[in-house]
């Protein structure tokens, strides 16, 4: 029987391919507002549908389900899903045929969203809007291109494809992770550039897509930009409130990056990290791959009096409603899938 609860400001994961009693207990916590899936949660298309159906049945409104499913090396579900190319492959096509690359980006977005939605996944943390400076060990070919204009156009067309299938887009990693070599999963990257230098390059895709209101959500980087703030962007009110909300006019949901990453360690223990992210301007705090720490965070936030809000709950509910608004049909999906396969970009 589902519980009638508002959706809260914490997104967490589940252990395996079916829900355990511990998973159910955690997902029914009032402060949980979403679920993120990983490759370990996937065995087959049928199993995924059963898992997502079970998660959606736990709460009313249902918990939105997310995944990192960008293409290339970051594609959690493989067997039974179309192989999505890394975004750099689209950037390489752009070098010779910009119009063809843009059309292909839209087809990629349509296929990506169509397949996820038809398996009960509500959205992907995509697209990556970082520029490819040729330095980052974690971004690499996840980036469309080095040039901001190319990234903006290709991302906009991918978002158009997502939207046609009924899915919103989450741009990452604000204000840009591609300039630094360090991987924020394992280190604390530092980008020494000025705000002016970042604004003239990495910030452009985020600004353009925010002003055009094409992004449902944004995920900030666990990167420190000391010329702007001594805290990583995901813990910085300067970045999230002053720049993202006020200067760029972004009105969607801000999702923290995974707070269990090393790049988040500067904020302290897990509950302190959640507070730092939420106080800085994140709407949702993500905690992944550590059930004990997730429980610690939920208990700490409860003890501190954090409560779900109606505004966030309604915005999260709208994520699932997008899946009912598809304008694409099966023939368009098949045509897009065949176009991707014919290019052999995977």
C-alpha cells in the first residue's frame, strides 16, 4: 500500500535488482523525494520495469526515478537498450556537417528518453554541458565539443528530442567541470580562473539554455573556483543563488552531485554536506552508494527539523507528468534508432 507523503529534498539509491525491506523503509522516509538507479540495479528490460513499478507504488505522489544515462561510457542500462554514442561523437560530426550533427543529437535525445520512460525511469541526468578542454579525466568524451556555441546547439537539439518523448533535461556540471584535470569522485578539483574567464566560455551553454528555459534541472560541480568562492559550486550561494538563479534566471530544480564523492568532503560529515548543499541553493541532496550514510543523513536532517515543502513536491511531481506528454510515436522512435545505429558511433 502506498503512503501519502510530500516528496522531500533527498534522492538516494537502492541496493539491487529488487527492493529489499531496507530499501522500502528508506524510500518511505518523509524526506526522500527521488531515487537514482545504477548498473547494479539492471538485469533485463522486464526486471527494470518490475523494479521501477515497485518504486512508484511505494508513495503517493510517486517518487521520481532518475539515472545517469548519457551515452558512451556513462550508460547504465545496456542489454535491451540502444547503444547511445558518447556526445563527443556528435561534436565530431559537427566539425564537418553541423546540420547533420544537430539532427542526430535530436534523434539521440528521442531514443534515450523513449527507452527510459517505457521502462519506468522518469529522467536522466543529461546532457553534459561541460566544454571539452582536453584536460578533464572524468569529462573527456562526455562533452559535445570545445566550443560553447556547438555545445549549446547540440544540447538544445538533444533536449528537443528528450522533450518529444516526454522527458525533461538536467544540465551538468554547472558552471563547468571540463577545465580541471582532477576527478571530483576521488579528488577536490580547483579551477583557478576568474569569473570573467568562465563566463566567456564554460558558462555560456548554461546561460543560454537557462534563459531559454530549456532545462528542467541543473547539477552543480564539486569543483572549487577560488576566484569566486572558497566552497565548491554545489555548496556556494554565490554560484547557485547569485549567479544561477539571479544572473542566469534559472527557475528549475537544482540537484546536488553525489554528496558521497570526495569533492564534497570539504563540507564535513554527511548531514553537514546535505545542509551545506541545501542552504547554498540546492533543492535536492543526492547520496549514493552508501546506505548507512544515507540513513545517517536522513536521521540528521530529521533531527534538525528539515521538512518537505509543497513547492518542491509539486515540482518533482511534474517530472513524472512530463512522461505523459510525449508527442513522438513508435515510428519516429524506430526511425531515430535506425539512424543512430547506421552511423556506428558507439
